[in-house]
C-alpha cells in the first residue's frame, strides 16, 4: 500500500502510519518529499511522524518554495518534530 500508484490511497496509508509514529513509513516520506510534486498531506505526515531524521529534508524544502501557505505547513511540521524530540 505504501507503493500504491493511486495517490489518494498511498497518501492515506502514509498519513495513517505517520500518525501512529510507525517508523516503517519514514523512508517512504523521505522519498515523497524528494519528488517533483509534493502533496500537502505528505508535509503534514512528516510532522506527525515526529522523526528528527526528516528535519534536514524539511529545512531544504523551505528554500525551494515561495508559496507562504506551503512554507507555513513546512514550518508547522518542523515545529511539531522539534516538540516531539524534546518530549
């Protein structure tokens, strides 16, 4: 299901596993964040996963986007991960 060609199904599975902080989803999130087209839900899932492993990629994305809405989502995910790491 993580490799499903249907975007809706794949994103739903990724989001669900990220909310449960299932580490099996981290590699998939990393791959999704490195694609040419990144869905908002993947950025949110990165924050929900809460892994500091995702911070460098999210920080890189901040430099790639000009859309304030997307930048806000990336910053929210970064903040969420940092809060999770400090717990």
